[in-house]
């Protein structure tokens, strides 16, 4: 059940941004859909759009703004002139823009390259505004939380995200890991974009397997073992009784009869099941806490009332959407190329689809969501498509707000000894490898407060980044050596980059406290490497918006790697320690601290806890 507090406390309160664009800069027109107070690169794009609109009538600033794209090969922004479908030749259009262009505090140059115009932002303005904005949105927010990268896109809207959804009475298998990691990312992403988010875990807590466990518990159950580790004990029972069922069909019949009693509300049959469910949820919460994943609502198949399934069936029959086949009931979706969806089995028991329909209707009635996302493996694509289509045919307008975020398989996920694997084993093993790595540098190891916890965090980061680094629809091979390496694009490498940036203050205490951002001499950041970092940092709010469109964590991971590489390249030339000019050293330190804050924001969005030492 969702508590009313969960329903209320989730309302994001994204107050107005504490950042204001300085008034000493040339005035710019407003453009709908932009928000310079949270993404200052919007200003530079508006300035570019104004340059082109002023030179090429009848174009408006709004029209041109849509065509201002990030540049490639060292260009800041690029505009493709043919997209505007103007009558004049492209080279004439380019000449008209260049002839009229006057450099100002926003844009320092424009060059033509065939059908494209490339624009370069004024470096001094870029540095000053981006570093100032990051600082304001990290340290001066009303919420007292870092908000750089956040926006108001979902303001006033509510989304339910259903993810993870393991089966109770079974250990957390790595098969549920992808749904958990992707779902937690989506929950953080939607919150960052101003949505009210309800994270929902729909447990596999119902079905004939519980009849099996219940009948097996009478033979093999031990109260002591149950209290010690409920999931482990129930799994052992399930394995034993399943082996018996393979040899003796009567065992399955007994289990089905037991489950029928549960479905009919027989209190005696339900009593043990309730305890198992409660103990399983408690154990899962510990697993989720380790993964830095939190749910607002734990629900399950058992919480979909029989009457709502019966009602759905009745409605389908009244709408003449049901056909009978040997006692089973099906919805014919062949004209939509979705086959025939079974809604009730021959023995009269409910099936997933009926339960999902009843559950979705209940959820809409309770939460009145604007969108509901199901994070489910691509193997279930057909089932989910049938489910959505049936709801649509039943006439529910909100059915079009349902989305399926799917993902491929993890291949070859086992412990390093090759045994089939539960998440707990993977995390323990990853922790142990990282702990050994950390101990190789005794001085650093001794400076870490809780080395085992830090090792676990690096290990979990390795698992998560390997999972999210590529497009989610791709299957990927689980690779121990690559996952836990500090070299190349891995989780440990990202944590190392954050730790390295965090160490700057500790190593240069004489530069602290830094002056207010507006007092920093950012014009002293002359190196191209510094400019590359600043521009990347400025692009982060756009990276978040793109992720909201694609539902791809890989975009955020790629940003993290690009930023870490840019920092690594700057380390030798943009030095802080040893720089004689104190103003320059302070400006550089502010640059690295801004990079730390933005890399930290990206990691938190991916549900990773950024580390200060390792």
C-alpha cells in the first residue's frame, strides 16, 4: 500500500533558480522552451539565432533557435542553412549573415563551411557564466540540494515507474538487476526534470509456486531457519519440492489445490504466505539500500483484487472482444499483428495479462498518473504490447500514457568460479577484488575511513556502469576483468576521477576559501583544455533533457567519461599546485571543483554514490 505521506512527500519543489544572467551583457529576446536560469548555454544559442534572424528575413529568432546544434570538431555551435528552405542560394545566405555579424560579449566569431555556419562563443563570458551557474545551482538552492542539470519539464505531472519486481521467496537474482538499475535511473531522471515520481516495486508474490512452497513447508519447513534467512530457506524448500514434482505429478496437483485455497481467501492457507512476503520484502529492502535504490510503494500480484480482474473480463466480454478456445478465453489481436492474448486459463485461474489489466485500472483510479512506465526485459515485448493494446481497446484514454522501457539480456553473468549467481555473490566478490586493489597503496588506504564500504561502493559502481554504458536494448557480456578495471571506460575509473577532483581542496588549503564565483578571475583560464571542460560542463543540462527523451542511461554515462577524459587531459597543463599566480590557481581550482560537482551530479543521477577518497 502507498502511504499518503509517500504520495505527498514525493512532490518535487523546484523553486526558482538562484542564478540570474548578469545585466551587464547584451539583452536577448525570450524564446519559449528555454531557461537560461538553469541552462546558460540557452543564452548563447538565442544570441546565435538572433544573429541569423536579423540577417535573413523573414526568419524569426524562435525558428532559427530550433536549428542551432552543437558543433563537431572543435566548433561550439553549428547551423545548417538549408533547413530554413529560403529561396536564395546557401552561399548567398551565409555571406548575408557574415557581412552583418558584429562580435559581442555572447558570440566572438562566425565562419561559413559549405552549407553550414559555425559559431564560437565569447570565451570569457562562457567561463564566467557557466562556473557561476554551477556554483549557484549546487550551493545556493532553496532546497539545499544540488540542482544543476534539473529543469521544470514535468512540473505538475505525476509518473509511476514500475521496476525491479523480483519474486518473493527467491534470492535477488541478477536477472532483476538490469530492471532495478535502469528503473532507479529513470526515477532520478524524472525527479530531476520536475515530475512527481512514484517508484513502484510490483512483486511476484502470487501464483502456483506459492502452492508448491506451502505444501513443501509442511514437510521441510523450519521456523528457526525461516527467521534466520527467509529467502534462503524458502528457496531451499522450493528447489526440493520442485524436484519431487518432476517425478510425481500429484505434487503439482496438491500445490494447485493449495493455491486455489489462497485465491479463495482461505485464512489458513494465507497465514504463512503473509509472513514469507513480509520477511522477503525486509530482506529486499536491505539489498536495495546497498544499491542506493529506494521504493515508495511495494505492491504485488496478490494486491490486485479478484473483483477487478473479473470486472475487466466482463467488460471485454460485453465489448465482444473475447473468443473461447477449449475453455480458455482469449482476445484476438491478430489485426494489430499481436496474435491472440489469453486472459483466462482453461482451469478458470487468472493469468498475468488479466492481473496486469486489473492492476493498471486500479493504479489509475488511485494515483491519476500522467504517465506510467514499465521497465521490463525485451523478451516480454509481445506481452506488454498485448497488455497496452487491450487497455486501449477497452476505451481507457490513459492507456496511451503507458510506456514500456525495455532492455536486453546480461550474458554470462556468473561468479568468477562460474556458478550461477545471485546479486549478493556478485557484490561480495566485486567488493573483495576492490578491497585488494585499495590495499596496494598503504598510505591512501589508511586515509580512507571505512575501506570495506568504499570497496563495496566501487564494486557496485563497476557493476552499474558496465550495465548502463551501452544502449539498454543491447545484450551485453558480463566481464569481471573489464568491470573492475581502473583503466578505460569503467565504473572505477569514474569514481577515481571524482576522488581526484575531491582531493584538490585537501592538497591546496592555502587557496581556501575561494572568492565568490563573480569575484574569480576566470579570464585567466586561457588553456584550450580549460575551455573544453567548461563547455562540457555547460552542456550537462542538455544531456539530462536528451536522456528524458530517450530513456537511455548511456547518454549520462558517456557524458561522465567525456568529462573525466577532458579532466585527465588538463591535469598536466592546467595545474593548481605549483602555480605561482594565486589568482590563476584559484580560477583553476574553481574549474576543477565545478567539474567535481557536475560529475557528482551525473553519478547520483545514475544512482551511484560519489566517493571523496579511495
